[in-house]
């Protein structure tokens, strides 16, 4: 069994405050016996005012949250799946970038969110992530983590099953889906899609989320989840408050599910449609 911790956050517009919260969570996760901590999307800064946010979106080398987590991870001797940070690229655009930090504080993997959240909801909320962020182009997994081979995704990626089919084909044991889900879409689809993606990939899904009312005026859904490969929810942190919670990842459960229902092994390429 592998003990993991999930940080449910209400990140704000002050990077220094968010960095302190992340450092504290790394320490508390290790003290609670976790081998790996998972944090949400935009853990270091959540600010929909892009003009204001621009002054705080810096390179990896300058990012205070990344530096804080790397230092805390090395002191605590724990892995961290840092859900994502807004990172300034050399071309002046931004990336929504996930990091996996090893117990030495080194960056073991990076993943740039592939699918941009460009939507207009019935509630009146409008989001155009692609106006500032450059989508990633690479599927990323990392072997040798406490949860085995870990596949990396971010938030809106969950709506694109082709990505999760590829992560299943790559034999991921667990998939991280850090998020800052809106309340309307969370109410409608969060649990449904989390369970579906776990079943499709025959893998554990670990989804740390943002929650509550944020300083930039948005409200996020919360409900950080751990879902097993059968689709059973093993942890649900609710939608009311930030905090830290723990769950157990059992590799024997993965083997059991894949033996009972070998959908990954039975997969066939779909023929090209002959429709006119």
C-alpha cells in the first residue's frame, strides 16, 4: 500500500502566500506518513485578471512556489506532484505546467496542459485560456514514483478520452488530474468523468482541486478525489473547505481489476469510417 496526501487549496493572487501554504502542506504530508503529495491546478497563483497576474508570472527559475516546494520536498524526503503553475516561457507566452518533484527536490518531470479551457457557460462565465497560454504537445508519464508509473494531465484535459486512452496504453498505474473546476461544470460532470477516466485507463485517479471563493472573484468546485481502477471513489474531500487529506493506493487492486476486465489488453484499433 502507498499512502498519498491531497492538498485542496483556495489559492489566491499572492504568490508568496501560496508558496507558504504549499511548503506547509509538504511538511504536513510527510509527517502524516504520505510518500507523495498531490496539489491542484494553479497552486502558486490563481488570478483571472491577466494584467495584474502578469507581474507574478515568471520563469521556472524565478517561481517562488516551485522553489518552495523543491526545498520542502528535499527537507521532508517526499515526492510532490505539483498540480500546475503559471510559467512564463522564453517567447513571452505562458504555460500551464505540472511538475513532479522527487525527494531530493529535483524536477523529475514536466507536463504542459494540452487542452485549453475556451468556453462560454450558461451561467455567464467565459474563459479563454488560449488567449494567454500555449497548449502543450507531449503526453507525459513518469515511472518509479511511489504510485508506480504516473500519467500527468491538468483539469480540462479530463474531457478528452483520447489522452487517457494513450495513458492507459502506456500502462499508467495512476493518473493525476489537478484541477480548478468551475462550480457549474463540477456539479454536472466532475465525479462522472473522474470515475470514467479511471475505468477507461484501469488506473487510479488522483485529483487535487481548488475549492471555494478566491481573491480574484471566482468560485471553484473542490471535491478532491481518489478513484480506484474499478471506478470506486476512495476519497472525496467535499466542496466546502481547503485542507489536507490522506488515502491509500493499493497496487494489488490495479492488478485485480486488470485481470478481471482486461480492456487494455483487448483494445483494437477502430477501422476508418466508410460513411459517405
